[in-house]
């Protein structure tokens, strides 16, 4: 008897939004098919080939439903609260209730919904002088959601406006946060000089404060990342050192993972991979959240692959896969499958495409930003070229190129396109250690 | 064989080393200058070389040179106090360990113990003595009969069905059949039918036109067309759906294929070699595999033996892979100890040749000297690149393959269950702040488990 896999389940289960928590739970509780341990199909296995644990779902379905019910009750409560505040003329409190709703949706990885609530909050306090700071917060939250959704132009516009409003409201930390947020959007688009300018402006604002605040090391770390990405490795060291000093002065233990991760990537840029590995392992030890651990683990896999340790690289990527599933972060899976696909192609497997196709499938199913799709197509094209399928590689390259253009990610697109046309390997996957705003 | 140890140390540490070496029945030669160290390395091979980082004239360049010499054996570094720089250097040059000075006999014991039972060194085959493919390595009677069948059928165009456990090297045999055939000037194309999801497999086999379905961003040539005049290897064919089995059967009978979303069929001249680790007879009885396709594929059937039945071949293959990976990773490894070979021969190899290959790849990376020792073999823990690595329970209550996040999730869940979801009590037991526990519960999705935490 063939056992039910996640793929088998998806063949008959309707794709309804309300079933998403249930599917995520099934993914988290799914098991690997041990009969495939030493076969090639095991090496190319993905979330879809994992086995469904139906008995576990029968046990937990009630608790799952209760959790959804609890969420709906909280959200309805917040909406009712907001309406009552509006009726009583307390727009600031109404906006705060909607921002709490946005935060809850953001924590559940629903940026589309978070954006809608943040938008509502902003509309409530827009133009009201007494609530300028709150309006800036609402815009920053909307901007963050839009950035997550890959709507970069709208996100940067929101951050710039949030900065203007915070400045007018004499809220320097709010202004700095908006500048860091804008910098992050530009950085993601490869517009490095614009990003650098925003981080430096944020630092000017923060330096005028009496003492250091966490935004200081956030801005410095991000400045380091953008300088490093732009190839100014020497210049990137000073902000990283300052970020470390400020985090130490603030006794901010949460900074260690980000700073070590950045040091690891800096060593990778210098092609000093053993030293990079050391930093990344320390970052992994210091990471406080599964999301950070997954990102660092994938950097570590890159570092191992660069040293020719493909078995170790695949092992770390597989751990990142397990952690993504267990922590309900399936949006991290495309990154995992991209690196596994590259490893398989590196080993000469003509079936590596399976992993890239899976990544594209998840990007589409989860409505992930176009950047994820572009990066997956880019890695896919490189892998196909490596295994000798020039025709497919060219088609994928063309599509990735079109997406990068659409997103306005010119520099990254051009750099890659030149290298691709020259028939060399593509650039390393860009994984940032940037602290979000 | 008594282990021979060379050390560049000061007098006091030299004495500690002498005592520890005597306990394992070895001999230690302690030198006090870099010149003497290099001379000793030129004159004799050593099982273990110990170098103090604080000794005169010892710098990175010297250590790199020592690490690269075949006569060094295993390299141990030692220094006073902890230093990140020393740790990074040790890692970079492949030293087995970085010990603290003054030397502690118990820290040395661990490394010396690994030397005492290594037996003699067996030379690895040089490039000229190695066949191109692992499938051709083997002198057992089982493999002799496989080689005989390969020789008989390689020149014909008849379809071949390869059977055997996972990891026995079916693809390598299929490739050898192709290389020995008159089709060798054309392509050998491999498809894994179990790895490719059902919705992709048809277009992968027969190709598709651009825009034939959502996601068809580019025109794709199918594997049948790419294998024209060559060989198509259909691996894990037992996992193919009945619908696709019918389409493959038709392609084999008509020798024509049609792209998904296309309108015209094209002629293909393909020799098919299929493989499976399943018992197709049972699959036919259960209605999971078409009998007519089976007979079409199994014109000649070759069964590949599992590694555990191949006797001496295990040793030959281990040496073949060791030499191959030493060359691939640029390591100057020229031998393997008899103790390491004995461990390899005693192992059961559930993952067959594929597992042995991974073990030797890792062993090469873990060897700092010129000889692979038994300590470098990670038997049973050699990770496949699969997600399907079995999570066998360990005496500690969780598998060694579990990540920290998995262990943490499991432990938090158990504690929460034991206190009926009371977060305050659970946080006390776990020794973490209540807020930290709440965050972890949310991150790991534990609030939906076991009646929910409060």
C-alpha cells in the first residue's frame, strides 16, 4: 500500500485560505519516507514527498480549530474596540487597536492582512497634528508589510513619508527607524548608494540623541551590509565594529547572532571560508529565533559548499528544511531548495531541476514576492547550464531577467546577467544579516 | 605497529608526552627547534606530529608546510590560553585538535589511543590503477556474473531492467551499458521517476511547449528526445503512475513522442534501461504496475548484489573512493590503515555503495595526515543528502540527527503536557523566563498542541 504524501494530499484537498493552518500543521508533523533514505529520490526529496501523519491530525484537529477560533475572537474584539473608539472620537486609540491587529497578522506571516490593518490605522490618524507620531508608526508598519510582499516602490514611499511626519513630530527614533526601513528597501533592490545614504542619515539623527539606542547598531550593521554588498569590504569593517561596541554597551544579547552572521559573511566575501564557518557556527549558537537560525544555517551551507564539503552543506540545508517546517515557516523553503538544487547540480544530477520546480511551486502557492521567484529562476538557470541544458537555461534566464527589471533591481540583474552571458557561475545567494526596522 | 610520535615542545611538555606515549606502547621523539623538526619529517614518516605554537620560529607558513607533508601523519597543535586566531589556523590547516599547554596527559590520551590499533598502512591505488567508474570495481563472484551480463547485452539495443537495493549503483551500471554500446557517441539521459512529482514527470519525459501550462516559462525538450540515438535511463520506475506507464509503453511501442501542449509527434530512437528497488512482481499483483510494460522492459534483467554480500569488494571500493576523493579535494592522502579497512569490512552498509562513497568522502575531509585512520570513519552517521534520513531513537531519547530546535520543541511540549499547559510552572521547570517560553511556544506552534498552553 502506498502511503499518503503531502503531494498526494494536495491532489484532493481544496486550496482554501481557511485550511492553510491545517496544511501547515500537517507539514510540521509530516515524516520522512525512510524507505528512500539511500535512493536518489531521497536526495531530491522535498516537503511534498514527506508522509502525512493522519492519526496525529485526528488527535490535534480540535486544538487547531480552537486556536483559529481564538484568533478570530481576538481580531473581532480589536475591530469592535476600534469602532467604539472612532464613535467616541478617540481616533488614536482606534488606530492603536488596528495596529495591534496588524501585529498579530504579521506574527502569523500574513503580510497582506497586516498591510490592510496598518492602512486602516493610518487613515484614522492621517493629517491629525496631535497624532503625527502614531501616523508615522502606522506608515512604517504598512511599509514593512509592503516590503515583505515585494511591493518595493510603495514601501519606500511609505517610509519616506513616515520619516517626514516623524521629523515634524520631533520623534527622532521614529525618524531613524523610518530611514533604516527605507534603507532596507533600497538595499533589497540593489540600490546600494540610496540605501547607504538612508543609513547614514539615520545615524546622524541617532548621534544627536543623548545615549546609544538599539537603532544605532541596527543602522550600523545595515550600513556594513550595504557597503559589503557594494564591494567596499575595507570600509564595511568600521561600522561593523561600531555596531558590536554599541550592542555590547547596551548589553543587547539579541545582537550576537546578527553580528556573528555579518562577520561570517564578511569572511566569505574575503574567501576565507574556514574563518567564516567559525563565525557562522557561533551565530547559530546565539540565534534566538527559528527564523534567524534558518537564515544562518543556509549561510553556513553556502560556506561549506564553497569549501567543497557538499555532504555537510546538504546536511545543514536539510536541517534548515526541518526547522522551517517545524517552525511553520514554509516561506523559507524556496531558499532551502535553491541551495539543495545547486548542490545537486554541482554533483552533476540532471534531476536537480526538481528542487527548483518545488521552490517555484511554493513561491506561487504562498504568494511570495517576485524577488523570490526571480532568485529561484536565476539559480535554476545556472543549474541547468551546469548540467548542459542551454535551451532551458536561456528561457529561465530570460524570465528572471524580466522579473528583476520589473522590480527595479537593476544592479543585481546586470551583474548576474553579465556573468551568465560570460558563461560563469552566478553570484552567491545574497543573504543579509540585516536587522529589520 | 607501535605508534611513532614526533613533537616540537619544551622540556616539561616533552616529558608529559613521553609518559603518555609509553602508556600506549609508542615511542616519542621530542625536538627543540624547527630545523630538527623538519629534518625528522624529511627522514621518517610519523603517525602523529605535535607542534607548540609558542616555539621559536613557528609561524603560519611553517605550520602550513608541516600540515602538507605526507610524513606528518596526524597533526596536533598546542598553545597557551585560548585564542580565536589559533583555533582558526588549526581548522584551516586541518589539524586534528588544538590542545592547551601545559599538556594534560588525559587530553593526549584521547589522540594517542586512536593510534595504537591502526595496524599498518595500505597504499591507495594511483590514477593509473583506478578504473574510471566505481561499477567496474569488484572481484567478487557476484560482480563477475554482473560484468558478464553487461558484456553480453551492452552491444545490443534491447531494453534492460536493473534490480537491487537502493545505493547498489544501478545508474552507474546503466551508464556503463551505454558507454560500452554503439550508442556511446550520443547522450545518456537519466530520469528519476520517483523524485519527479507526477505533474512534472510527463513534461519532463516528453517535453512541453512554452505556455503549455502554468509555470511552463520556457519550451522544454523532453528526455526521450534528448536521448535520441542514445540511452534513456528510467530509475525507480516502480513509482511511476499507471497513467504515465501507459504513455511510456506507447512511446516504446510506437517509437514516437509528442510534447505536452504540442500537436505533432516526433520519431525517437532510444534504448531504454530501467531500474527499480521494488519487487515488480508484487506491484503487478497489486495492480500498481502494468504487466505489459514489465515484459517490455525486462528483456534482460540484471540484479545488482547488495554490498554486504560482495566480500573483498568493500575494501576495493573503499580504497577506490578514498583515492578519488583525495584527488578531488586536493588532499595528499596516500594510504589507509588496516584498522580502518577492518571497520569498513565489518559494517553492514544498509545504504550500499552510495553510503560507502559518502563515508569515504567525509573520511578524506577529516584526515589531516597522509593516512586515513579508523577515527575518520563516520559509520552509520554518514548523512545521505536525503531528507529521508531515518530518525532512529538514541539512548538519550532523541536521534543524534535531531536539530537543537527539534529537541527543544519536543522537550517544551513534554514539559507543557506534564503541567497541563501552565506556562508559569513550565517556565520554572525549564529554567527560562515566562515571556521567553511564551515566545517559543508561539514560534514552534505549540499553542495548538495538547489542549493549548495557558
